C-alpha cells in the first residue's frame, strides 16, 4: 500500500491530531504513514507521540514534544535543512522505541533538552542520533537505567552541558572530529575528551560512573608503581571501530575525585590507569595533569575501564635535555618556537603535539633547534588546517628520542601564546 504523505506547512500547530486514539482519557498521536514538517513550521505535540513501525517522520522545522516519545519506524531530516526537535515539558518524559536497525532509526538534526520537572526528567530507553547540535539546557538524560544511548554523528556538537544537563549513560561519537563526551553521573558532569583517528568510520563510546571500581576491578591487583587508585569514580571507554591509539583526557573534579589524588608529593604524580583484562590488573597509561589539575592526559595503549591514580615518578636520567614549555611566536627571538635544548644530540627522535581535544596538530621526525621546530602552526592531520596559526592555549606534547642504550619518552604540556 502506498504511504500517505502529510506535509505540515502552517506556521504553528498547537495540538497535533492526525491520528489520535483515546483510551482511559489519554490521547496518543500515532503516525502509520509519512509526516513531513516543512522548514519554518512550528509543531507542538501535547500528547504521547508514537511513530509506528511503518511510519516516517521527517522534521525540517521545529517540533516541540511535551510528553512521551516512541519511535518504532524512521525519524529523520533533510540534510540541507536545520530542523530542531525540542523535548520540553513539566513532567517526566520517556524517549523509547524499537532498537535501531536498517529499518528503524531516530536521526535528529538538532535537539534541545529542556525539562524542569526533576533532576533526571528524560528516560532514554533507545538510541537516538544527533547530526547537528545537542543543546543541553535543563535536565539530565538517564540512559544508564534504561540501556539507551546518544550517538553524535561526524560533525555533531553539543552546548550548555553542566551539572544540570548531560547524559547519564553511554555516548558514542562517530568520525574524526575532536569531542568532549557529555557524560556524567548523579548530579556531576564529568566528561572524557579525545579525538578519533583519520578514518570517518571510527567509533568510540564513553560512560562515566560515580562509584568505586574496586569490587569489580580489585585495586589490590595493580602494577607495583601504582600507589593510590581513585575509589570514587571511573570511565568505561570502548573502541567500537578504528585502529588509531587515542590521546585521552580525563577530567578532575574536587567534588568527586578523592582528595588524595590531588595531594602534593615528591615521589608520585597523577596519571591515567587502566584495568588490563589480559593480566587482570591495573596498569599505568602514563600522562600528566595540567597545572590547574583540571584534567590528566595520556596516549593510551588500550580501552576499557579507566580512572586516575597516584603513580610513582620515574627518576629522569640526566641527558642534557631541557624542555621549555612556553611558545610565543611574535618575532622577538624569545620562545619563538618550542625549544628542546640539547635535542640536536639525539637526532633519532619524534615530536607529536596535540590540542586539548586530543587532535594531532604537529608531528615531525628529527626535531632540532633550528629549522625543524614547532612555531605555533598546524602541521597535523586533515582535521586541522595545515599551515594555519593555532589558537592561544595549552597543548600536550610527546617526545621520543633514542639514546645509545634505549628509547626514552617525555610528555607534558606547553603553552602557546599568539597574543604577545
């Protein structure tokens, strides 16, 4: 049977009633065919909405959902349009539907979450995919309790995330763009940050837990150099597809991160640790914390369960290298480039520099003190414009160099100042 195609073009529809069934004095909007909301159209749905298994709902306008949402069919948009779906209400809202498949999916161009009925008013029991901007205005999305997931497509972003609005559960990012995963738990926004590799088919998922990992991943099973493991929180980060190792940043927060992680110590430092299933123990992934101790960054060797810990510092062997961590390329001959004094003695070396999102912005072999140097310009992969001046900010470097006896590695932060 050919589907009926309903195109909504009126300026405002206050009560959407194409298919409405009454049961126990409760109304529900059912869509068994195709409904398309045209650009410039505002649609307000005050009943429970259900897109049936044979239904298609195309939103190129503004659709306001005030009650529950169920999709067992196809929800999507015209790529050239900027349709926005608003989940707005004063009561708890269930976002549900059949699990995604080639015949079932919920793809939203832009979405706004704004519900004042409670701390976690959105109950996400399915997967939804966002292609444009996800605006977290008010209300936590509880995906953890209902096995839901929010998927951000290759160029998708989010805004206004805070302790008042984030995803409590799984968040997946597709594609190459750098991304701050908008995850948290309870009433705390605790994102993880990283960029994917250069393959648009790459996919990674992050999930934050405000709970002690020790019962499931014993803290007494660890490498000898790990002293104290965070017993309040952890992240689960999985690689769904892709080959490249990521540079991962985990955020720190005094309200959730134990005080002993922040403690000053001459012989330990904050690093990222990961539960290694092969050895059934916690291993150090290395890394360094920024000066303000708001995040810790490392290039990780695997995926799974992560948290932070105090790890014994490795005494640095004297090799006459001095790393200057300030770059101000203003032409005054002072810190005009990233200076690694003495690196000419170790020509067999590599330098990689990443921005705060974990995007590789510069890399070279045979770094020296003259012509092969970082001057604040991008020379990284295709996600950053080659030859473009990078913005002022903090960057993460990885220096590897070969001595007579072995290969050494140094990591740390450097500050780029383009303003002076």
